[in-house]
C-alpha cells in the first residue's frame, strides 16, 4: 500500500526537452530500420509459405490430414504477418 500512495503523490515531469526528443529520435531511427527490414523479409518469406500452403492444399486430393496441415500453415502465416505488421501500433498505444 505505501508504494501505491507514493506513486499517487509523485509528480511526473511529462515535458520532454528538445534534447531528449532528439536523443530518442536518434535511438529510434536505427531500430525502425531494423524493424522495417525484418517486416519486409518476413513478408517475402510469408508469401513463399502461403504459396506452399496453397499448392499443398490443392494437391492434397482426398487426404484430410494434408489439407488440414495446409490450412494451419496458411492460418499461422497470416497470424504471424498480422502480429509483425501491427506491432508498431500496439507499441504506440502503450506509450
């Protein structure tokens, strides 16, 4: 309980100086370059896996196990892409 009271009483300085903003931007720039690289490489890999899943689904014939495997590959690829592409928005909401 004392920690909660101390947190309530603490006055946080929410003003950001120009120097702090410049330092933050200097740190953020290479991080965003790395993120963009990972995002585009993973998107290219995802396209390859989606093609594989589609070909596997079409060539499965009457094998339900192969069809389910192809569906799960496509589902996980799309889920992974959503996570990778939505990550900056989630971080922005948290900040």
